[in-house]
């Protein structure tokens, strides 16, 4: 607790320097490589497909749970 002020100052200084560096990079290179809408559509389709497959597997297991006991 003795050096709390010094540590706080260092943390604020590091965060400020990082923020300034990020803003300078943004001004120097405005195209940051943002995710395109196509990538978002592909990810949404993949996650939806995975959820549908998982739901189908869960439904089949729930329906045939009694028949699967011997396996």
C-alpha cells in the first residue's frame, strides 16, 4: 500500500501511451482489416448449422433413450 500512488500513475501512463499509439496507428492506417459482412454470414451459418445438428442428436437420443440402454 506504500507505493499505491506510484503504481497507479504507472498504470495510467501505460494505458495512456497504449491508447495514443492505437490512435496514431488508426490515423496512419485507417483500414484496420475490419471483418467483412461475408465473414459474419459464414460464421452465423456455421454456428446455426452446429446448433441444428446438436439439437437433432439430442432429439434422437431423447426419443430412443430406452432402446439405446444396451449399447
